[in-house]
C-alpha cells in the first residue's frame, strides 16, 4: 500500500470510524514477498539480485501469502487504493532516489 493511501486511510478511520471497532487497512492486491522484492529490484540499474533463503521453521504452519481482509474498511468508507503496487513502488523508489542523490 502506498504511504499516502495509508495515511488517508488512518485519518479516515480516526475521524469517521466507529468507536472501538477494528479495521484492517492494507492493499487488496495479493503479492508474495518474493514478487514484491523482484518488482522493487526492477527499479534499479544495475538490478540487484534477489535471494531466497530457506525457512528454518516449519513451513507447513506458515501461510503462503497474507492479504488483509479490508472489506469492512472499503464498504464502510467507499474507498479504494489510489495506486496499484507497481506505481506505488516506482513513486517510493523515485522519492528516495531524489532524497539521497542530492
């Protein structure tokens, strides 16, 4: 989830949300950590390598993917993320490149 979408969502919940009611806030788009790392690596030249490290714990108890159920947030506030994962990554990387290349 893009940082600006997150901030707007948190403000919406604080101001308009039902008191003492939990809301899940996150992107609806399902993506694995590996896929996310590979997408981020495409934003750099030279492209950094992405390594997969074996889990020490029992992989059978770990979910393959985690996508928060944000349906309550979306239906109650009638919103969606403004940016998809690719645009969010590009904007975030460009932001940090501009900061550190000055």
